[in-house]
C-alpha cells in the first residue's frame, strides 16, 4: 500500500544512520515495530503487582524428584 507522508528528513536520516539501515522504508518499518514493542511492554509493566499468587505454592517442592 503506497502512502505519502511528510516525515522530517533530518530525523529519518538520523534514524537510518543509527539503525544501520539501507532504505527509508526499512527505517520506517523498524521504527514502527520498535514503537509497537515498547507500547506492548508498557502494558505488561502495568500488570506487575496485580496478580495474586497462591501462598501454598512451592516451586522448590515441585523440582524435587520422586
């Protein structure tokens, strides 16, 4: 799908150089993937401390061989 975007050429060039990427398309796609990953990580971080664990669960006991 072809899309015309007004992207800051200085930022695009810097991102391309920093990322070691050859094309503008690669640079934009890599930036979008990184953006999505970061947002997903933020959602996961919000879950910290929200899970109630069973206090009777003993992972060390489960490691023991019979």
